[in-house]
C-alpha cells in the first residue's frame, strides 16, 4: 500500500514541488492549503491525479472543523507565509501559523503515529555572528523587529516540535531551509531571485537593496526537495541545514541573472530593509554526513531552468 502523506502549504512554491516529487515516488498525498499565499495554479496539473486530494483548510483551525483527513503515515509541515512581502502583510497570521498551526499538525501526527517534518528556516540564525552557520549556532535575532513575526514564529515552532518529540514521542525532523528558487516562486514574491529575473526579462533596472556586498546562497528547488525527502527517511530529530553552500554577493547574483537572460538592464541601488541579514551561508556537513546530500545544480543551470516560467509572466 502506498505511503499516505499530508503536505501543509501544498499550494506554495516548495509545497507544490514536494507534492509532485512524493507522487512520483509512489506516495498518495493529501494537500492542505488556505490559499493565503499559495496559488491554485501550482497544483492545477494534479486535477486528474487519483492519488492526490486537496483540502482547503487553515491549519490554525482544528482539523475536526474541516473533517478529518483520515490516517496518514507522514506529515510535511510547510504552511507559512515565507517572503518578507507576505509575512509583513500578514504578521498575526504568520505567528499563528508557526504556533497554533504547527501544534495542530503535530496533534494530527500524534493521533496517527505519523512521522513529521517541519520546514524551518535559516532566518532562525538572524543576522549571524557565526559564519558559515552550523546547526549548533543559536542565532542573532531581533525579537521585536519587523521581521520578527517570521523569525520568532519559526523559532517557536522548532521548540514546539522538539517538545512533542521529547514528551510525546512524535517522530519529528527539522529542516532549516536556506534561500531556494525555481519555477513557481511567484514573480511578485518580493524575494531576490524573482525580482531580478522579472526586472531583467522586462528590461527594467535590477534593484539591489543595500550596496550589493551582502551574501546569500541559492539552492535550486529540486535539490532542496531531494534534501527534504532524504531527511524524512532519516532518524535525525535535531535541526539539519538544507541549502547551497556556495556563497555569493547580491551584486554577483544580479550580474549572473543579466548574463543568463541576456538582458542589458542597469543595476540600481536602494536602502537595505531593517534587520536584513548581511550574510548567509549554510554549513551542510551534517546533511552530507547523515543524508549523503548536497546540491547538484549550479546557479547558472538553475536560472536557465527557471527562465521559461518567468518569461511567461514577463510577457
């Protein structure tokens, strides 16, 4: 019998790609989303897939009000606004999703003795004083800044997941996800990669916030999904970094986008948003050792794989 998985946030960027991969692996999947930030188009190709069921449900509400999805073997908890644009627009919803929503998902895992993977974030490290970031690093986070609604929701969710594991023996995993990009990352998402790609394809100036010296590491979505799947099958309960270990400046990222798109757009600069991290790079030793995982797709290759999706939006 096929493993039955439940994916919260299934209509989102990562959730929809994970759903596709699980179905390809032979799972049956119950997708859950309230469409506050996810979009139906990400799942439209699964309309006739008999092993996929979609429930429109806000996980901040008890599942009993929506109707129990039935026994599931594994839960992937990906529900949350994830871009600054979204969580600054939905601050209370973001906090509720990380706290009450995660608790409801954990209660479902407890009820059915299901495995549980929570999608956490590199934002748990804040603007890090340790570089690159290892899982043992506790972070440097402003708990009352504008980004805190996301950072603290994710940090609280990690504590909640570990509490359910320690006190109620739920079989949990924690993935700390670093910057990820690819098709279905919404063009108006507000994050670096869709901004640059859309501006380049439309011949508009590429906007760098700050002086361009701040760093990020960009992981293509299929590599990230592979990491999630491997972690779900491992017996590791403490956080595991999943991200590309190649650190580049935002200036270099912009220049690479211009090269790949063939755009002649100029690069302009604007003020750096409050609490925006100046550097970010994962130490993935743990993922390499425990999961045999590391990204295989280069930035240039990943951008080329993303172009068709963004060209369709750019017109």
